[in-house]
């Protein structure tokens, strides 16, 4: 865990890492003063995540082809994609993202990725999310470490408030959900654009280590749809005492009628490194040096990154989902 004294320009909520390449949120406050958002995208696909776990995902066009709902709320921060863990023995929900409070969390926003760490005396969680540079896919990897002396059974759930269009008000009645081997396929044939595109929400789990085998971890994978047409994908796993399990979810848009879940923890980390390398090169062409270090941090990375992913690729932000270039 990072000591806030090591952060640059710490303001009680967060500050920059020493190299300026990450913004770390660590606070004893319940929430940030307003939603703090972070964009991750490539030219065709993207997602927003906030410090409170909110945000949404889109494919091709952030207005016309939302995959999950955009809240359009200037104050609130309702999560349209929610991750929660149910401990079977006690039947209690554990949130690996700070939907309720920022306390006990360490949040890191980096160029092209975000992570959320939470530590407790019984269970540590570490959520990594990003968008690969060459795939229409969002990857979410949840590391779950059992700190107790006995094996635990958990139900790891990913809730997605799916849209597949502009607004769920118009698309909900047309959404079709179909079972897949590792998740669910979602289709909306009655929209103005991208009718031939499916959305896949898939999952997989593996034990930490070279000899990890998914069949030793996952007991079952299933989904259901609630009254609001939210889809909940569940991965029921077992975690031995003092062991770590990786549960991976992917939210993907594709024209293919079938998509297999092929991600492993190794492939996830390799793709994350490619994302980091891409932005190192993209943002490293110009270096600005001024007497003001805060100006240098913003000019040598963050302003360029935000311009590309938000204005040029995503054409969206927390307060706007335009999907278009304007003149």
C-alpha cells in the first residue's frame, strides 16, 4: 500500500505518483467531492470508470452504441456495471470496488488502465480493468486472496445494465439473452445502427501459479436476468486457505455468432503491458520542462492522454456521451 506522503500534490483525496504516470486515490472520506472519472479506450471501443465504481462502456460510437447505461447524472454516480462477491457461508456481499465508501481502498488510474485494491483481515481483492489496444473488449481481472485458515466458497458476480443502443428506455424490450459456455450473448436486432453486432459477457477463473487449472477453481458458471433487464453473470469458485484465485470477466462486442473465453491471467497481464507500452511511446514524443512540476506532469502525459481517449476516440466523458466530432 502506498503512503500518501509519497504522493505528489496530495489533496486529501489523492495525488500523483512520483513519476507522474499514475493518479492514486487514497482517503478516509466516503466519496470524492464530485465523481472523478477515468477513460480507457482504443479507436473503436472504450469504457469509463469512476473512483466510486461508476461509468459505462460503448462500442464504435459512445452515443449510438452504448453497451451499458450512461447515467447522465451531474451529481450521482450509479454503477451500470457492478462487481460483487457473495461469501456463501455467511451469505454476505463483499464489494471489491468502492460503491459505498472510498475508505479501505487504494485506487490507481494509469495511462490505459485502472486498479482498485482493498485489504481486510480475511480477504484481499485487487481489481484490474483496461481495454486492449486492438480488441473491442473490456477486461476485468479480480484477484481474490483468502487469508483465512479454511477453504472458502464465493460467488463472484458481474452485473451489467445493458443497453445496446442509445437509451434503455427504447431498447429494453428488444434485448435477447442467450446462454454461452462461459457466459451470455446479448443481441438487439431492432436498433438503427450495429444490428449485426453481438455483445458477450464471459468469465473464467484460475488458481495462482504455473499449474493453475480452471477446473480446480470454478464449480459453475451461470447467468440470470432481473426485472430491469440487467444481466448478472455468476462464477462460483472455491479458494483454498492462503491461496489466490484470479476471476476474469470480459465484455466484448463482435459480429461473430460465437466467441470463446480465452483470457488467462498471463494473457491479461501481457495485454496490459502492451497498453502501457503503447502509451509510453505515444505520450513520449514531446517533453515539456517548466519551473512548475505540476504543469510538467499534466503536459507530459495526462493532457495528451485525455485528449486522445476522450475527445478523439471516445468522444465522451462522464458528463457527455456525444459519439461525434463537432465543428
